[in-house]
C-alpha cells in the first residue's frame, strides 16, 4: 500500500529523513535512491549516515585542524 511506503530524503547539510512517498518533498530536501518500508529505509539511513555532524560543522572542523 502506497501509504506505508517511505522514501529517504537528504538536505544540504547531509542530514537524512524518512518521508512518506505520497507527500511532496519539502523545500530544502532532495530524494535519495532509497524507497521502501520504514524498516528498510531506517536500515539504509543507518548504513549511510555514519557521521551525524552537519556538513557545515564538518567542513569548519576540517579547516581548523588542517
């Protein structure tokens, strides 16, 4: 059933979110290649989101540590 399908979104800060497939993607987010059940999407996010720091923070830390 389409109501139970989820998609994985990501924003410019490399933060991930699950979103129902029947809703439009909100501004500031884009779709990844992953669509499936909530459990499948959560497993995908667990595999790919290994550094939860926002991209801007990671870049700032890289600049200060050389």
